[in-house]
């Protein structure tokens, strides 16, 4: 996940902070009314582009936020990688529902931004973390409460669920089903880290609530394309 920079972890604390840094729909395009020709022009000097590869992972090891080196198949990186897959799947479904004019785009974007904070928490195993690390990587309960509010809202709009739903209903609905399945896998990857005390229990609560929020969206008739 995009949690690290050349100098260490990027400042992604809180959903708003993550949105400003990473979410294109929340990025400012500059003052309104300013024409492109009025904008400052870049220098004619060719800027020095930093390399995005470091070769430090070529032997199958990577670093956590705490600086600890672990194998890339470690439970920590399995969990971080799966939440990254989940964010990518959500990004895909956002493009589908935006094309069709469905709601939920901003809600899904908030989930993506919260997943950046999930990645930060997961990449900070408590067994090697100092207080300074935990100060920047604790996952708060706010996003969980917001998800629960969305679940309650969609539950009121749907009839009681009396049977399993096959993943289908058109492109948008099917893509949301896929997000739900990836989210379940992310939850399975995170549970061992919570059980061993390596990460915050709020991370599992957030993923579990997110599963139900996707279930509410995928079941709505207006998301199921005929």
C-alpha cells in the first residue's frame, strides 16, 4: 500500500489526512477562476526524479514501519497486501457505479482512505513498536461507527434477508460482491495478528463492518443492472 516514502511512513493519520494526500477526488485543483495560462509555469530545468525502487527487497524481505525486517510472506505483509487488494477492488467498483450514476461513490472513497490507516496499523507490529510508532499508527473507532450508520441506513431500505444471495445482478453489483469476498479474506489475514497482540482489534471490527456495508449496497435494487 502507499504508506511509505523515502524517509519512512507518510503522514496518513485520520481519514481526512489520507484523503488529502491520496484520494484524487478530494485533491484541490487550485483556486477557482484561475486559467491554465495564469498558473506558475514549471522550471525549464529537468527535475530530479527519485527512483521508486531501492533493491532492498530483492532477497524477499521488507521493512515494517518499526524498521523490523521480515520475510515478504510474513503474516503482517499478507494482511497489508490483502487490504491493498481490497482498496483496489473498491476503486474498480467506484468507476463502474460512477458510470451508471449510482450513489455510494463518496462512501466507498472514505472506506479506501480508512484502509490506508488500516495499512499503517498493520505495518506497525506491536512486538517491535515504540510509543512514538503507536502514536501515529493506532486505528481509531470513528470509521467503524460511520460504517455501522451506513449499515443501519441500508438495512432499513431492504427487505429481511431470508436466503443466500448468489453473486450477480449486473457489473456493479457483482463487483461489490467481489469487494465483500476480498474483505472477508482480509479479515482472515488480520485475525491472527489481533490474536497475537500484534495489531489493534479495531482493524478487525472495521473489516467485519465493511463486509456488511458491501452486502447492503450490493442488495439494493437500484445497483442491480438489468
